[in-house]
C-alpha cells in the first residue's frame, strides 16, 4: 500500500522481483489516493504487476483487505513499502518453502534488520500493561528484562519457533485461513491490527511462526516511540481497543 510513498516503491520493486525470481507470484500495489503517479513505477520487466487506485484515502486494514480480496495465490504476503530484499538471499522462496513444509502454520514472518544492520525482533509476546509502561517510562522499570521477554530474546535470531504475533511489515498468510477469519479488523485505525490478526489465526487453531533462516531490511519510522506524539496516542487507543476485544493480558 502506498500513500505518497512512490520513493519507497521504486526501491522495493527491483529487489522484490530479484528475490522472488524462483517462484510464481503476482504483485498488487494499492495506490491510496496518492499524488505521486504510482503508475509511473511500471516497467516491462515487472510482470504480473497490477495497481488498484483508491478515490479516497482508506485505512491500513481496509487497503490490505482490498489486496487480499484481489489476490489469487495460495499464500498472501502483506508487505510494507519501506522494505528492501537483499541480493541473492531469495527470502520469499525460502518462506514459501517453509510454509509448504509446515501446513499447520497460518501466518509466518522472518528475520528483519534495520538499515543500520541492527536486528528488529519481529516476533513478539502479546502486550501487557507492564510492557506498555516499561516502554513509556523506562526509568521506572527493569526495561531490559521486560523487553527480553516481549521480544523472545531467549531465542537465537536464527531459530524457528511459535510466537504470539509478528510485525505487520511482513506477514505471509496461508490464503484459506486469512480469508476464513475475514482478513484485518477495520476497527483499528493504526497499530495492533497485526496483533489482532495473529491472535485470530491462533484462535482458528493455526500456528503463528517466526522462521529465522532468512531475512529482509525495513526502514522503520515509529513516531509512536515518542511519548507525547500523535502516533503514541493512537497506539494507546488501539491498545485499549485490543483490551476491549480480547481482554487484558497480564505478564507471567
């Protein structure tokens, strides 16, 4: 989905096509009422690429549900525009192979690095009040201990394991399960839509799995980290929606 993010899409596409050259795929771009002429990114070598343009700006969840509805593959990858795939890693081929070998897996993710090569820990525990408070008020808590639990740091980053949820910047779904649960829940304006959909997949008796044998890069920009930012307020509002829907999670 691109909302005036053509500059990211132009960098993503060549790496995406190179990385996925060993598998058949379709690429669906959602132009979220942008002003930057997303049609101009098309090139002859970008096969099976389609662009769906919105007449007005829609939410993250609504846009991705449009893409899910339009897709025809047996797996559906929801991908942020600000991502790059490393040369010759064949991340997507490895992830498709992983899903083929694990039919009980409903959604998977893999390793992700920031552009400065720091690891982003995409596998997470369900958020509880202690995690929220330790992130907002780190001077009052043993933040390292809390975050180690939250980010599964007891596992090596190259391990493969079940987790509570995965970062929404890269979510590889089994097609039939994501359709069965109805895709993303539009009640979330921003944040917690990834927590919610992973929770519902687990409730449908399918596994949420992190696979550490491959990776990609993500240019993450999280204004919600700032205590008094607009995004921080939206993040807390989404957390309260999550609590209202599923109940309060307490730390072990």
